C-alpha cells in the first residue's frame, strides 16, 4: 500500500510538472523594450517623480510672485442700530443705518534683504533637482526592469537546463535497464540511475517553481495583469564583446575604468543632484544672513466711502505709505539661525564629497566587475565545451562496457554543473553591464561598447 501511494505521489508530481510546462508554453512573449515601455507607463515610483517635478514647476512660479506687486480689493458693509447721529449747526442729523466702504490696495516690495531673490533661486534649483530626480528615476527603473527581465531569462535557462538533465537521466536509465536485462549491470548500479532520475525530477520541479515566482515578480513590477515569458536576447554581438574584454589585462582595464569615470563625471545624475543640493544649502545660509537687513515696502490705497446720507454716493481718498522695517531684537535668534544655516551648508558640502568618492568607487567597481564577469564567461564556456565533449565520450564508452556506472554519473554531474556555471556567469555579465549603464546614465549599449573599441 505504501509503495502504491508513493507511485501515485510521483505520478501527481509529474502531472503537475507537465501541466506547468504546458502553461509556460502558452504564455505570451515579452521583449526587453516592451517591458521597459510598460514599466515607464505603469510604475508608481516613476509617476511620483513626475508629480514632484510638476509641483516644483509651480513652486518656482509661486516664488516669482513674491517680488511682483500685489493688488487687492476690499469692501465693507457696516450696519448700525441705532443709526449714528451727527451735530450739524443747530440741528442733529441721523446717518443711514447701513454704510459701504470699498478700497483698492497696491503693495510693492522694494527691498527684502535679498530674501525674495534667494527664494526664487532656491525654487529654481529645486526644480532642477526635481528634473534630475525624474531622469534618475527613469534610469533606475530601466535598470530594475532589465535586472528582473534578466533574472527571468536566467531562470528560464535554468529550467531548460533541468529539462536537458532530466532527459539525459532518462536516456541513461533506459540504457542501464538494457544492460541490467542482459546481466551487464548490477541491481545496485541500476538503482543509482533510478536515484539520479528522481533527483533530476525534483530539480526540474524546483526550477519550474522558481521560474513561476520570478515571472510573477516581473509582471507585478510592470503592472501587468497576466504572466509573460521573456524573449531570448540576441547574443551574437555580446559574444564578440565578451571575447574582446577577455583580452583585457590590468593596464587596459585601468584605462577603461578611467574612461568610465570621465563619462560618469559628465553623465552621472547623482553628481549633479549633489551639486544642486550644496547650492541649496548655501542659498539657505544667504537667506539666514539676510535676517539682519532692513526691508522696504511701498503701499498705496484708494478708498471709496459713503457720506452716510446719500446712498451709493462715494467720496474717494488716496493714501501712500513707505514702510521701513529694521530688525533689532532678538539679535541672538538671528545670529544663531545664521550660524545653524552655515554649519548645515558645511555639512552638505562634506557629505557631497563623501558621496562623490562613493560614486567614483562604484563606477570603478562596476567596470572591474564587467571585465571580470566577461573573463568568467569565457572560462565557463570553455569548461562547458570540455564537459559536453567528455560526457559524449563517457556515454559512448558506457555503451561499449568500457566505463563504470559511477564514472558516467560523475560525468553527468560535471556536465550539469558546467551548464549551470555558464548560465550564472553569463547573466552575471549582463547584470553587471546593466549596473554600469545605470551609473553612467546610458541607455544604448552601443554607446557603452564604443568605449572599449577606442
């Protein structure tokens, strides 16, 4: 009974695997460019940066209004009960219970200690930072999409490798069965082949599950309503550049790293964002220092007032004022605010220097990883070619009874390991290239490859 249940369990697993494989085959395909376009359209983080950019544009417009004249209209309706009485000569006159007053008020700031100008420049710089953040989010999003897309392709390759290993194990088991029937293979050796097949079946199921999860993650990130299978990328061009990078020695690698740093100094958006952030802190310090300066405001008004007797008959009066305000106390508060802004500006400058060093190190590290991963791909490809040829020879020798089962199984394991190593190193190369492109703010791979051709 226990054996029957075990067999049924294996059959259910195989049926599930077959159903999942059929489902994978029915999935619509997705290429890299379509994935990036869909992410730019649906990703909420990217849309949030766009909203922040629009808000910064309006903030700049609002900052301009602080130096422009302001005009306001005022109106008052006053009702008195009892009505106001006034003494005119020898008689008393009662005014109307309701009286109306209207006024136009014009105000023009003449001097604000430079605060208005600095506020406008801060709004301008904040808009530039918002634009840089928007662009930076685009490169970050594209890099993240490419990373998830490559992860899906990598696990797709792992799944295909697991199918190759499974088919190979099935072929070897069939060959072992023939040998056992002819008395050329012991029962123990035959069980080894059965055990290897069961192990490959489990590995294939695990690869299916991993592929299912990574496809779900990709669909969620793109805001897609259904799973899609990533299309294989054309690798002929990549292979030629991998071969070229494999020839790089330490001197050429350092030269390439220098080119990358030079390009990053011009293109890396984080550099520009840090420069603008330091500028913001310096302008905040300038505003704090302006607290000690006087302000000068010109105000004019024209008022229309009823005389209290004739309704809707107004008399006009004009008033012009020049207001000068000189801060005196609390001087300690102004001074401490200025010193605080000064230290914050100094802090921003020092943090920018530290961050700049970190960006440079990141670019150098990404360049070295890119070259190193290319060399690893070449090495893994040679190991895979050797393992494939060795396995074919071992399998043929096993057919001719010139090889023990254990040696064949070892060769099979070595081939499987070589396939996985090549798959891992190749996609590590692509991901390191993607990380380098993000650091350089580069979208076109041809622009990156131009640097290694010169």
